[in-house]
C-alpha cells in the first residue's frame, strides 16, 4: 500500500504494471496534473476512484479517468 503523496514523488521507481488493483481516494483530484500523471502511468487491471465530491467547481470531467458508478449511503440521525 502506498499513499498518493509517496507515489507522486516516486511513481517512476515502480514498473507501470506493479499494481493490478488501485484504489484512488479523493478521486475528484484525478484531473489535477500530478494526480493524473500518476494514474495514467500505472496499468492496473482494476482502478476504482472514491470521492464524496463528484462535482468539481471548475466543471472538469472525472469520467475521462474513471467510469461513473454512484453509490449513496445515508446514515440515520441520532
């Protein structure tokens, strides 16, 4: 397991096929240049991006990097 901040600095030290499964947290940042570069470098069999913010203020489209699947979780109020 690697953090995004670690991979942003070191991703080229790994072969592009190092990971077969990648979970990208805070995936609404996937269109940012550094995050995009890291995601595009690796060639996983499975990539999932997690975000609670699927609408960006700058209107950049996340669908270029991640296929949209929306899940909602409602938590009861106490």
